[in-house]
C-alpha cells in the first residue's frame, strides 16, 4: 500500500529534508508541501493525503489550529505532529483536537517512516519523550478532572482496558494482562472508542487522564 503524505513546515530546508527522505522509500509518496497552517488545510482538502506531517509552530494559522480543521473536516486524514521540544505545551491540546501522534524533529529516518506507516494504518503513536510531557500535564491537573460522566457508558471491563491503553500497553500486552486474546483486547478497545466517539488510541489516552479514569486502580503510565 502506498501512503500519501503532506508535509507542512514553515522551513523550506526541513520540508526538503523530509521529502528527500521519504522519496527513498517504495511506499511513502509526498503529494504536497505547505509552509503554513492555512496552506496545509487547503492542500489537505485538495490532495486528501493519508498522513499530514504537521509542524506545530508556523506563522498565521499554526499547526494546532490546522490540525483541528483537518481532523474535523477530513476525518480519514491522519495528522502526525512534529515538534522540536519534548515538553511542548501544545501536545495536550493537539491530541484533544485529533492528532494521531507526536514525534520529535530529530527522530531517526527509519523511525519517522515507521511512524507514518503506523498512523496511516489508523493506530496512534507517541514519542516516549513527548508522552512523558503529556502525562506530566495530566498529573499536574489531577484533582481537576473534567467530563467524568463520559466514561459512565463503558462497562467495567472496557474501563479496565482503557486504563491499560493509557498505561501504554499494546493489544497483545493487554490480552496477556487480562488473560484474553489480542483480538478480544482489540475489540474492547474499539468498543470503548466507539462509545466515546473517539478516532484513535491517542484520544483514548487523553480521555483516560482527563476524566481521572487512568488514575483508578494504580495503573501508571510508563516512564
């Protein structure tokens, strides 16, 4: 399968570098480039890429606002946000508005290509360093949980699965923990996302911490 990619970054040299890297692969194709958020939204609407590599800080419409527009208007398009800082203050909000993952700009080439493929398949991806900053933000917010009624629609088993997703476990690891098959674990995850109206695991992690669900039962995220 060929993955169609849109590169959005205000630095020409960064866009050129990513394009050159992706052109070395057989399955990743750059269909457009954009130098700001407005151009990113317009290009996404025109080319309908599978994945947008989105710089979070751009002039005019920034990457956060552009991500919100794209994930709202084009639900089949996945956004993978690239940031220079591990503790980026926009990480939390970008996940809330639909970004499927985060990577640092100094990511290794193989890791970047693998991340694009992962996100294109509909899975979420968070760089470990960025994940820690997201968790730190939610930890700081503990005691101010919001929307707790949202998770009342989940069964107890689904809540347990969501807590494990928030702890960073894969479907295989969740299955091992709960003594069920990976397929059963995946089914529970999918049902939870459907009930909560979420597009992927990244948003599921956000809801788990935002509502305090991840703090229940002593399940902590990896460090």
